[in-house]
């Protein structure tokens, strides 16, 4: 049975193996060059006191390849689930070849598990190898960005969990629907939905987040107002986030007033800042906090004056975040979640196969 399952799947496996080898060659050459560029520019930039230029040049290298790799590692698990997992059993039901297998000495459970083991094992192996290569290739870039959670879904071991889940979802969709195209569509929709739910609702709560109350620096980083009487929007301000430790994942940033009431998000206030011309200069109104009168630097108040107004009303930012030390526990935790879901789906597939008529 194992030999027969391999003969059925060997074409896809050979194509995938060739793709992995070609990817390894491309990433090996370009990755070595990228690592050399990092060592000769960014790693020594403090000696030359020109880190901003060095980082800018480094991050502009291989932009198109970086984009392609980001897309590849995101879509690969779903692709394997749709094109390998969904047709695996659905096509057998469509063509009726499952009846021949079920009349032989091989049990239904073994028939399903062997087919799933061969194709699913190849799916996990391909995803694991690609993820390993992409993680290695991006390692100099990730050291510069210092934000591990920004690429959480595209690095290390968690893509393997996504591949396992997508493949298992494809298998159970094929078993239940018994039609290839509906099974493929269901797999894609279900995979995207579960990924979104886990990313938005589950992942931020895998561990209790930390909180930090910091001075608001965004409002004080005023670029321009345009006239002495206008309201500021977020596009008029330069965000000033620098209070988090390296590699931390910012979950929420709420701007509060002296009473602790939320008046905005991400360093901005809901109504913006308004300059009102009046006697003795301009009044600077921060919505949700109050008005600081007598801003005597027409037509534009300086960032220092805005900062004094912010300090007067004790406007602060409450940051909710996951520290960088939670990165690997979250990787293992999310991998475990998707592997458990995969086992449940394979169990459901077995249950349906053993109870359905031929």
C-alpha cells in the first residue's frame, strides 16, 4: 500500500523536490551576499558614525526577492492544502477508484492513513525546508529590523503547523464533500479564516501581555500645521514610538488623559489638535484634554510648546505588548495548536471514511 501511494504521488514529490533544490541554490547565493553586505556595512556602521545610510543601503538590497519570499512562505501552506490535500481523497471518490481499494485486504483506515502519511509527510518536509531557508536568508534583515513578531508567521517552525493544518483540512474536505473543486474552495476559505482567527484572537493571548505607561511623544513631534487655524490629522504628525524593548510586539497603544480616559489611539487624539486664534496668541486645544491659551509663536507652535501643553494635561500612552522573550514560546504554542487541529481533522476523516458506504 505504501509503494502504491508513493507511485501515485511521486510526480508531485519530484516537482516539489526540484523546486526546493532550485530555491536552495538561489537563496544560498543571494543569502551569502546579503550576509557579507551586513558584515561589511551595518555591523561596522558605528565605527563610521553613519548607521542610517548603511542601514538604508542594506535594506534596499534584493527588495524584489524579499517580497517574493514573503509571499511564498505565506501562500505555500495553503497552496499545498488546496492542491495536495483536497484532491487526495476527493479525486478517489469522484473517479470511483476507492471502491477497488476497499475491496482488497487493506482496511479503510490503513488506506487513508498511508495516503495521508505519504502526501502529508512531503507537504511538511517541503514547508519545513523552505521555512528554514527563508529564515536563514532573512536573518541579517531581521537583526536590523529588531522586530521578530513582525514576521512571526513567515519564520522558523510555525509554517510547518500551517502546512499540516491546511493539508488535513483539505483531506477532510475531500472526504466529506467527495468533489475536488468544492473541497479545494472549502480548504482555501477555511484555512484563511482559521489563520485570521488565531492571529487576531488567540496569538495575542497565548501569554499575559505586559503594559507600560509612557509619555506621549507623537503629538509633540509636529511637522507642520499649514495655517494658524487648522486641525491636525495623523498624516500631519510623525509617530514617536520608542518606548518598547527590541523585538517587542505592540498589541495596542491607547492615548489617555489625566483622568485615565481613553482619548485616542496610536499616539493620536480622536479630534486632533486645533489652533484657535485669540487674544495674546493662539489657543492650543487637545481634544479630550483641554486648551492651553497664549501660544505666542504664530503661525506655528513649536514641538516644545506642544509638549508643554501635553505635560500640563498629563497625556500619556498606555502600551500593551508581548516582549521579545515570548517569541519562541509563541512559536511552539501556535505550532502545537495547528498540529492538534490537524490531528482532529485527520481523526474526523477516518470516522467519515469508516462509516460511509462505498
